[in-house]
C-alpha cells in the first residue's frame, strides 16, 4: 500500500501542471488536476431468483454428507445472516462480456462521450465468459477485448485489459486508471465490473445462495479544476501468507460429481473474521491518505458481501473514530435483492444512488464518498472521492 501511494504521489506531483487564472472576482486561483467521474451505468439482470427457489436443493457439507436441517430452516438461517431474499441471474443468452458492454455503453452515454475518444478500458472480473450450461471459463481473449469488440470501438489506441483481484477488482481497476490518468498516459478511462457467478457455484453448497450476476461501470476523466474534488486518496492491500485460499476453486460437495471440475468455494467464517479485523483499518488508511476525517463522509459504498459482514465492518470503522451514526443513512445496501455479484456490487450500487434511483439516497456536489471492497486474494482496497 505504501509503495502504491508513494508512486501515485510522485505521479501526481510530476503531472500536476498547476496553472493560474483569474476568476470572476479578479483574483487568481490555482488550477489542479483531478480525476472526475463523468458518467455511470449498470445492468441488473432480468432473472430474479427468490430464496424459495432453493427449497428442493440437496445441500451437502464438505464431506459430502447431508446437512442436518431441512432446507426451509437452512434458508431461514441464511436469510437472517445475509438479509438476502432474492438475487439476479443473467439470461441464458448473456455472458459476462454482454453485461459489461451494456453497462459500459450506458456509462458512456451518461458521460456524453464518444466511445472512440476513450484511452483506457479496464474490466474487473474473475471467471471470464461462461456460456449457460458450461463450466468452461473463457479468458482469452480477455473480457475487456471482448467488451471492446461488442461495443464496436475501432480505435486501436483504446487499450483494453482485465483486472483479476477478486471482489475488489472494480476498485483496483479505478486505482490503476487513476495512475494512468495522472501519469499522462490516458485522459479518459472506462472501468467496468462484471460477473456471472451463478454459473460457477456448487448447487450442493449453501453458499451458492449468496452469489449473483451483474455489471456496473463508470467513466473517469482527468480535468483541471480550482476545486478540491475527484479522487482524493486510496489504499490497497493483499494478505496472502495465511489468507490466500479463503476463497478458491474446488470440486463440488457432491462426491459423485466430476472431481476435476472447479467451482467457487469460500471459508465463510474465516472471511468474516478477516474482514472485520482488516477492512476498517484499510478504509481509515484511504481516508488518512486523502486527508479526510470519517465525519466528513456522506456515503460509504461497500462491497455487498453479506449484510452481517458489511454492518460489522461499518460499525468497527465508526468505532475507530469514536463516532455514533445511523449506518442505514450512510451506507446504502443492495445485497437484499441483488445478492453478491462480486466486482459488480460497488459500481452498480453507486450508479443507482448517483441517479437517485435507490431508497431515497442521493449524492450532491461537494459530498465526500468512501468506496471499499474485500475479497479473494485476500485483497482489500478503498478510495475516497469528492463529488
């Protein structure tokens, strides 16, 4: 994290290009470079899957034994912890690239950009393209290349690549895009998060009920402004000594199925304990890097892992500052009806709130926002943004 922040600091200093101009009052103001979000877009898949769709599933433990509860009890316990009542799955004719391209085009339209004027197209994803009924993860060419193809972007100067960083992939893509923009290598970037986790889950694993599909995107531009706005600070960490395999690909819990097949698996308790002990400090590190106090933050856009985990992280963050707050007002949640769509959760939720389409939440000019995520790796990252 320190190395990343040090690099971004010097990129910022070298590329600052501060200029002075006379404002309306006749005084001179310093112009600064800023990384501004100019547009957002998201795709909420059409297929809604309620919890009762799992009533007839045969849930097994890791040893292949039947879990000692009826499915309705398993689902009740699951809903109490995660608060998930339904999730969204992609249509059979859609893959990750399709969701990503649609979200990206929406973001470009919202920004008023010509797609050929992009410099950078980054896609955060983890499992590639998976056709319905297949477990084959297609990763070549990259999803970003496939998305650029679907979007019919002809300009070869639009560099497209993927970021594989677990659920934090979209935020990691934002941090990478910021480095490109501040270095002068790019002026406009489109960062997309897309996933179809429903095609990589084990139907015999209770955790399969958490995961879902979706895509979210945002446009970032280097602008000169006299206001202190845009991306103000960031933090990124990777814990791998003991935590690398808290999320990984393993065979089904059903021993009768193909043992060579690899499905999404996680150690839920260990991830929860890791998240509540490490993520609040990482979020504080991003705030410190930005020179911002938590009391100044208007909204927190947290990866929608599950409600219990997110609430616990939020509570511990505010405890670090000895502040009492109503988390429901500060930290909007979409896990209850969208499930956990990995890299798509943060940009999707941000898009909904930014366009004032979500439960009365709104963002106004001057508001400070905190974005954060945690996931496979184990990776944690965050960035601070002033609207």
